[in-house]
């Protein structure tokens, strides 16, 4: 997989210009790459519910897959908030990883319907 890092263009929305600078996670089927502009960490969702965090400053890759091993439903989306916080969505709930602690947001919390992944 070729991973990109970007710089935000000045605009209302988070427009991003990408530049090739590293090849990481070779052989992985990457589904989503998300990064909050103000945080140097990219969160990567790969097939088979694999979750990785990449430090875009030094290209260090950390595998967080084991932290999510208790969830069997397919992961459909990912959104990183900062170095220690990431949201991983299944079709019916959102798994919150907050500095090592896991929790979920689901129907009991008012989440209704099916979660549709972002484009």
C-alpha cells in the first residue's frame, strides 16, 4: 500500500493535497485512511478489521488490531481524533478507543439505523 501525507488547503472544508512520500503497510488491503489536520497521526483501517496508527512525522507504524479483537462485525469506517483517540464503525455501532479504554456508541445511546461509510 502506498501511503500519502497531506497538507490542508485553505478552504471551508478539509481539502487535502496529497504527495507520495512513503510506502507503508505493503500487502495490506487498505480501506480507509483518516487524519485530523491538526494531528500528525493517521489512522488506517485495513481489511479483516486491522487498525493501524501512523506517525506522519517519522513514519512509525503501530498495529492496534489486537485492541479491537473482541469485535467480530466487519469494520466499515474509521475517524481519528488525535494520537490516542479513534472511532471505528461497524454497521450498527461505533467503537471508541480512548487511550487504551474501549467503549461503544450504539442503539442504547440513541444511534439509529445502519452506519454508512464515508466516501
